[in-house]
C-alpha cells in the first residue's frame, strides 16, 4: 500500500511532464509549420533556409511531383568558405496541403562566412544556393504584447518582450500595426531596437487591434519578417473636454455678454424708441394747451392768436407744403367740379382706392364711430350730385400753375391762396356742418375736453384722372368733409363755424388736430407730397 | 627703497625657478595618456559597415581595372558562437586586432592594384574606416597590437585572389568579430550596469 503511492505519484509526474513537453513540442511544431508555410510563399529560391537563433539553421525544399523520390535519394551538401563540404541528414515532413518537404537541420553554424549549398538527387545537382546564415533570420513574433493607456488623449502605450537572442537585441526592428476594430485600413509604425512604442493620434473611445512583428535590421544581421503576434484589443479613453478650451470659451462668452450688455445699456433709449415707440403727443404743437388750460381746447383757442394756424411751416416743418386749390363752388351754383372722391380714411384703404370712387366710398370704414356713416353717405351723395353737374363757376378762380392750392371763397372770388381768414366759409360746408350737427350726438373727446370730438374719417379725394375731368388742368382735390365733424354746443350760429375748428382728416397718432379747412387740405396734400 | 627692490627681485627669481622646475618635470616624467572616452555607440561601426558594403557592391559591378595584383592574406571571418564565447576577451581582442592589421595591408595592396578611379574613393574610405576602428578599440582600453614581421606569421588567415573576395571578407569581418568585440567590451558594460 505504501509502495503504491510513490509509484503512482511518479507515474503521474511522468505523464504530466510528457504532456507538457508534448504541448511544447506541439507548439514548436506549429510555429515551425507556420514559418515553413510563410517561407514557401516568400522565398523564391530553393532550398529555403532560415535561422531561428545563434546556432539554429534549417533548410528545406518541397518535393517535386515529377521526381517523387524518397529521402534517401537526395543529398544535402554544404560548404563553408575555405573549408571542406559536409553532408546534412535529411528528414521528410508532411505539411497540410499535401506537400512533402525535405528538411535539413543544423545545430552548429558558422556565421559571417559564405555557405554554399548543393542538393543532389541521385548524383545530379538539382538545387544550388550560396548564402550567409546571419542574413536569413526568421524569428518568433514578440511575446507578451501589452497595450496600456497613457494619461493623454488618443494615445496608447505598446510594450513587448523581444525575442531572446544574445548579441542581437540592438539589431532588431519592430513593426506595430494598429487598426480600429471596425475599420479595414490599419496603420503601421516602426520601432528600432526598443521594446515599447507610444501610438499617437488615435480616435478617442475606439477599440483598437494592435499587433507586433520583428525583423533584424539588416546592417549586421538580416532576415525575414516574423509572423504577427496575437492581436491585443484595447479601447482608447473617451473624449474629454480640454479644460483649457472650456475655460477659454467661458471667458470669451462672458466678455461678449458684458460687451453686449454695455452696448444695450448705452443705447437703451434708442432701442426702446425703436421697439416701443412713444406715442407722440401734440403737446409741442399746442403751446400751453395741456399745461395751462388742462386740455380745454376752447379756452386755449380763445387765448391764442390765429396766426399760429396760418403758418403751415409751423406745423409741417419737415413736409413740403404745396398749396391746394379747393374749388368750392358749392355755395353758388353747386358747380363743384370735384367728383366725389374716395376718402383717404385710413392707410389700409390706400391701395386701389382711386379706381372706383363708389367702391371706395363704400369701403370706407369708420374708425371711431359707427353712426357717422350716415352722414358720410349723405355727404358723398351730395358730392356726387355736384360732380354730375359740373359748372365751372370758378373758372376765373382757377390758377394756371401746376401747384394745387386751396381757396375758400364765400362769394366766388376765391383767388387767394392760403386764405388767412378762417372765417371765410363755404356755404356747402356750412350746410354740411349744420346737417352734421344734428346728426352727431356723440361726443368724443380726444383733446381732453368734453365737447369736442373728432371723426375718424377723412374724405380726401385725390383724383388721378385729372386729365379726364373737365375741370382745371391741374391736380385738385375736393374735400368732402363727411369724415370730420366737430360738435360744439355753442355751434348754433353760422358765423361761429369759422371759429370752430373744422377739420377733416384722420385723427390718428400721426396727425395733430388743427383748425382751418385749408389746413386740413394742405395736410392731405402733405401726405401726398 | 632698496629693500623693496631686493624683495621684488627675489620674488621674480623664485617665480622663474618654479617655472623652470615645472618645465623640467614636464619633460622628464613620462607622459601619461589622457584616458579617452569610450566609444560605445555601435552606430559608428554600423556606419563603417554600410560603407564597406557599398564598396563591395561597387567592386562587384566593376568590369575592368579592378583586380588584385597578387593574392592577399586576410583574416578568417567565421564566428562559431560556441567557440567565440569560450574565448576570453584578450583572445578575442587579439583576433580582432590582427585581423584589422591584415585587412589594412590588403587594402593598401588593393589601392595600388586597382586602376579604376571610381573605386579609389571607396577603397580610401575603407582604409580610413579601419584606422578609425583602431581608434575606437583604443578608446575601449583594448591593448595595442604589435604587428608581426610579415602577414604569414599570423594564425588563422585565408588567402584571397580577387578584389571582390577581399572586400567581402572585409565586410564580413567588420560585421562579425569586430562588432561582437565592441558589443562585449568591458568599458561599455560598466556604463550600462
């Protein structure tokens, strides 16, 4: 019993040793086969020879199908320089693919001398080659290839163990091949006589396949490229933000922000005016109306002289006043050669208005009041009637200049431009106003007083068919005062009408209220010029 | 005043005597060679090897005027690593030194034999390189070689009859024994360790 255990242990040990050795041999044989197959492809000459170490030398050639000889029929003779020839024992080897190889293996070699090889088959020379053994090295691939990350972006550190050859460490060159896992194209870098290499310029966060192979550099020793080592897969570190770039970006954006804020603040008023324009108030045009008289227009009128009104430049300093002639023959012969003109009530109706007076008239929309349309229609009907019966009563009053101008004439002698008399009133206007007086019931205070109101409509006609009219050859404008009404309670006397502010224009934010009929007409012209 | 003059005279005489003493000592004492910095970088030798290879290639391409007038004695270039490693460093050094000397003689002979002017530059470069290699060996504290009376007295030699063979031997010798010797040099080993 006790004797069995040691024997069993011994047997076990032997078996283990044998299998290990067999595995080594198997591995060696596999490596050998790999080298043989590689040389069969690369080396054109026969026999193909390579050295694996300082003392190892192997030559082989493939059997020719024609000869199909056995090992004994071949003779491998080698001769060093200035020495006698020697014979190398051959052995047969079968490789996958069905080929038969004859192999000569030497355990003792002389380097740095020329070696002549002759292979004879049954006495005849079939292969002849002359070589130097130190120039035929075919090494094993580098072992222990490790790839690690460096601290930097897109870099990998590759290290390996050189083949264990004395005297030849500094004569080795290495090729490192690396490729992204999903890419077919790889790159190659060469390292001379070192056992590490840093790969740069790699993509972050990508998996790379790295392989290494070795060759002697060719100055003192030379040979063939070894097989590629087993590939190693390593992922590069993911992309990270460069702190310098991030900080620079933040600083620059802060600077830009501060600059823009400063710009905005310095041009605050300008920008506010652009975005949200202030509503202009007519304060500047009516001195003291709001400050002294608290918006009481009537009082203010009484305390100012009329000359304020009579200077068109006072109001429209930036506009080009062009006089407009109002042919106001309504009062005598109802010969107002002014066709009912479409109103210029609102800007929105400015397009296509002149084409059809009727439609324009109908398209007029009351902006502020709804019940003024009745009076407007009455007015326009009146004007239409006038237009159909044009009587050039005031031919004499027509000027021959091209400028349009307004004349107001009670007695049909309205030749004066810019009539300074606001009291001169045309009868039709009187009629209009009186009629309107009755209709109007609303009071619409825009000026702050309770008695005044402004209509939202103006009825300006600017005929573009002046040439077709039988009237004067110049452009003219007729005012249909339907859109304007001023309801004053003391407006019971006709002669008060002149004092009453008569206006026929849009009261919008852009046009201040003004008195005087010719002014309103001028204003309409101003809008055109 | 007189005392000052006398002291000055005394000092100058002393300085002169001291200078004379130093000069005399300089002459009499053997001049010790200043230790050379060892040239351990094998790239120097690799450069020489490349140039020798170029000369060999040029000689192979030569057709006329490139032959040895007489056969030359050259060192054996073969290296059996087992044998080489058994030798001690002095034996190795001796082999290398004698071989270098033989090659120098042979290249001088080649220089006079070859009439092709294109090869002259190669041969001159090779001769210069051999002298440089001797200097490298000297820097590594390898003993000087005292040449024998004639080349025939040297052991382990070959005889070559063609210029191509000579330059081939030249290349193989540099690549083999000279390089192995430089690689194993003690002076360089101390630096590494």
